[in-house]
C-alpha cells in the first residue's frame, strides 16, 4: 500500500514540471533538435530496514535465531571466489536433501549390529552425517541439524564466513601458535569426524561442502580419536559439558556443523544476554561497561557493548587460553556487530585484532535467520545419563590398579 502511494505521489510530483515545461516550449521559438545526451535517472533505492525500538529505546534485535548453514567459516580449498554460482547452490543444497532422505530411512529391526570400521555409507553422504554407519554412536538425521542451505549475506550465497581475499585465515607473524593447554572447546558428538575445524587451532564449524576438507586439526588434550582421556581434565570442554564444542558461544560465534546452532537474544537496559542452545551457555554483554583489569578471563572473555544507531557493537577482551582462536588469545580483541536487516534476518560480523599475531585486522560475516514462528530454544540436557564418561573413567582407574599390581609384584611372581 505504501509503495503504491509513493509511486502515485512520484507521478504527481513529476507531472507538474512536465506540464510547465510543455507550456514553456509552446511559447518559445522552435529550435533544432539537440543530440540525446541525457542519462536515465538512477532507480531509487529502497530505504534501509530500520529495526523497531524496544522499551529502552534500543534497536530490538531480540528473539530466537539460528546460524546453521552448510557454508563453513573457511572457504574450501577447491573453491574460488566469495560467491557461489546459482548452479553450485542448487547442487550443494540438493546434496543435503539427499542426505536428509537417507538419514530419515527407517532402520529395519533385523539390521545387523554395528561393525568396527563402519557400515556401508550411501554415495554422496558425508561420513559424519551417515547415522550409525559413520561411527559408533552416529545419529539418524532426525537428531541433527547441521544446516541445509548456503549462507547468504545481502542475498549473496557465500563460500565462507571469512571475508579475507582467499576466505581463509591469514598467516600469523610467527609460525607457532600458542597452545591452549588441553582445555580446548572442541570434542563432542561428531567431533572426531569433523576435520579442519575453523581457521586454525581455535576450532569452528565443519568444512563446507563443495571442496576437499583441510587436514584434520591436531587433537589438543583430549580432542580427536584415540586421545588419552584417563582423567576428567583431559577431556575436552565440550565433552565435559562446560561449553560447546566448536565456537557456538564465541566470540566469534560460529555454528558447530552438527546440531543445536540456535540462540535466544534478550536485551535489558544495561546488559544483553545471548543464550546459546548448545550446552545451555549464557553469554552476557555489559552495555557501557569497562573491561575488567583483575586478570580473570571468563570462558567467553569479557564483553562490553554499546549501540551505534541500529547496530549493537560488542568488544571482547580477556579471552582465556582455553578459547584461543587461530592460536591467539593473550592480546586478542574481537569486535562483533549485530544489526537487524529484515524482520527475519540479523546481520553479524566479527573483526579479529591481535597486533602480536597479525599486522592487519581481518574477520568475517554472516546473517542469522529467525527460527520459524512458534519455535523456541529449550533447555539443553548434556550429562544426564552419560554413563559413557563414568565407565571410561572407571576403566582408567582399573588400568591404574592393574599397573600398580604389576609394579609391586616380585620378579619370581612375574615369572610364574
């Protein structure tokens, strides 16, 4: 209705000058026609979306959001360019539907038990999404939500979240990255099957479709297959249900490539709470606050924010070593921006600043999509009934006891 009204007003406004021009031309002496040099007026741009204001006069970015996508943070090695072609989008999103159909097949009641090395996996199905055929404890499709569409930013189907020239993290000044002392956030369901997570050792989303995955990241203190997990401290943070595997909570906030990539953003006058579905984390942003100077480094760093027009700007420092991103944490500052660009889309960008590691800032962007009307984020139950960890630790204690028994045995007893 507004568009029709604006068009009608436009016609009315243009009609008056044209009528006056016609009257003037009728009175003026005729002139030889001039060459047509005038250019068509540029089409008027649609006004930028303006978010509604909440009770505190802030741009309302609250609600339930998801960043699930088949686009990964880093661009696949075999893909060039920042934007997928229409043909590539159809192929990639079509392949996901093949996975969904395969994952939703009914498992016959007389199906054979799982065999070491994996059952047969249908062609075109990524191993981590192949149900029990992908590994012990694999899920059918109904249990996971890794995303089914390419990430679009301003309508463009992106090949990566990162906006660097090659869609990957730039090289550090020094080759060696500071290790994260084994308390990494990686680990959890599907983690052993998600190679090359993120731009470096910080961990991130699963590799995107459409290209070869980078080499598997090294296991840090418990992440990855075959790692020693004899003590609770050796288990990754995700498997201990302290924070999500991947970087769901951030910063930067990235999907984990497997499931539970949903959020609830709640705004208060002086704080913004970001409830992360995965491991029920709540990240608190203090509006107008000052960074702490007591040396304490919370799991998600120390986040302070302010509003710039329609944008929430969040600056995070004091990031803990356990949450190192691309090997950086000691002098790392991450700046995030949240801006609602439509009723159902929330633009998100992040900038990485660490002068000790890189000469220039870099980062990425994507858009959250709103959950369908009526859907919410519910409580995430993590360790309830987790007998696997209890049994594995019990097995480790039994091995300890057996080792002590062997060490205390006399040579004669050992010989017998």
